[in-house]
C-alpha cells in the first residue's frame, strides 16, 4: 500500500462558520443572494433605540408618579414628613394655664392647747391626811366648792376650846367693867380710895383686851380648820386631780388639783422671727387639732415681747372659744391670716426643686420645654402659691416633670 497522500487544501474543505459568496457569474439567481453584511447591524441598531426609548418613557412615568405621591404625602416638604414621624415619638404632657387668683397670705405655726389661767390648788394649811375627794378631772366647779377634805378632828376641838375661852373672857371682861363702874359711882362719897378705883379700871381694860386675844386665837383656829377643806378659788373646770383618799399632803407640796379659770383655753406656740414681724394682735386665726376635721376659730391675743437669742423664736398666744374638744395639752396647728394678694397658683406636683432652687417646666413656643425658676410663697387647698417667676399665662406642665428635659419637644395633651 502506498503512503503518498495528496495534500488537501483547506480552501476545498467546507467550514460551518465560513460564508461562501457566489458571484453572479456562476449563474445563481439574484433572488437567492444573501443581503449585504451591513443589513444586520442596521436592524439591530434600530431595535436598541426603540428599547431605550421605552425604558426612558417608563422611568419618566415612574418619576412623575413618585413626585406626585411625594407631594401628596407631605405638602410642606421633607420637614413636615420628619415632623409627623417625630410627633409620634414625643412624650405627651398635661399643661395648665393657672392665671391669677386672690389668695390669703398666711403664717403657719404649731403648738399646744393650754388653759388661759391654769391655777394649781394644793394644801395651804398644816400637814394632814386626805379623808375625802369630791371632784374629778373635767368637772365644772363653782368658787368655794369643796374639792377635797383633810382630817380636821384636832382642829375642830381647838376651835371649840377657843370658842369657850372667848365666852369666858367676855364674861370676865363684863364683870370687870361692872366693878369699875360701881367704883366710879362711890368715888365722890370717898368709900374707895383712888388706888382701888385705878385697880378696877386696869382690870376692866385687861379683861377687855383678853377678849380680843381669845377672839383672834379663835379666828386663827377657824382659818386653819377652813384650810383643811380644799376648795375652788374661782369658777372653772378641773383639769387634773392628784388627790387620793388616805394621802398625806404637806403645805407647799405637789398641787392636788389644777383648775382652768372660767374654762378659757388658748393655743400657745412659738413662731419664727421673720414671721413674727407680719403678725399683729387681733388678727384672725384658724386652729386645727390632730384627729379632728373641724377647724376652730381664734384670735391672736398676745405676742411675745422678746425673741429667744438661741432659737430665734418668739411666743404667740391665740384666744379660743371654750369647747369640750379643746383639751389642754392637745397638739394643734394654727394658720394666721396676714393679708390678701393676687398670686399664681399651680398644682403642687408641678413644682420641683434641685440644687438651684424651686422651678417648674413650661411648654414654650413649638411645645419646647423651658425651665422657669419660681419662688413658692406657701401652699393652700388649691396648690402651691407662686410669689415670683410666673405671670399666669404660661402653659405649666402639671405633673411628671421629672421625666422631661429642658429643650425637649413634647406633645401637649388636650384639656
């Protein structure tokens, strides 16, 4: 077998990716001739421009729709949308516009109820034993009424003896006086000497003086007997009773009874130096007792003449009408009215304090929180009385101010 192979030219091999152009000279019909090479790129370029136009139109429509939606969403622009979103996250607060009201300026003080005239009653006589008690604490007594009685058996006998001695002295004085008169009758006849007459005169004078001595001794004994009976020196109310049957009492010892003269009571207290300057005698006062809702009307009757240099306090006394509920020793609180003025009154929960002093939060322009320093003049049933710092037209945050910060924007709740 021969190995000589004729070489095959690549031009003679058909290729799938090659394009064979057949000229007119080969007799190929013109209708079957392929289009020129430039026809395909021209068709592709026209379709691309069409697609680009469609995409551009779609983008323009989308932009127009987006712009319309954006304008409808927030007519004020982006700031309004941000504000609307922020509005949902703001804290809601309640505010009040307090205005001004007529308030009474007052001074508060504390003290105790006491009898206006507290009279201690004890034993004024000799040492004795109590054999009877006739009054209890709280009883109304009259002047001279017996409260207690001491053992007076010895004193009664002394009075009886002196009474008999007085009778004897009077009889002797009468006899001496009669003898002196008879002596004077016979003096002219010379029946008696001048010496005898003088003796009878002296005896008459001595016996008359003895009557006075015995009478004084009897009066003393009767007084001592009277002191064995403990009596009320005035009309009033028995406050305390320390006497017991069988008790030995000494003169000048512990009082057996304490009596409020006339049943009059008052409130005694001490007041600060700066407040004392605002109070005058005759001003009205209202007194409150612990455990009682009923107020008691009173009047300032006395102001202390001096101020304690250590405590800087002065005394004050308030006159009260007698009432069974006003028991001496009871704790009391008084409010003295010193004047009236126009003041701003805010809820007590609106006032806060820190190292800088008392303050309130105010919802200012744009509902932004502002701090206002205030001076609190006092507190009444309506709230805290503001002496300075507010005009009354502000919107004051009523409560929960501790959760806010100065400069924070809040949402104000409807009234």
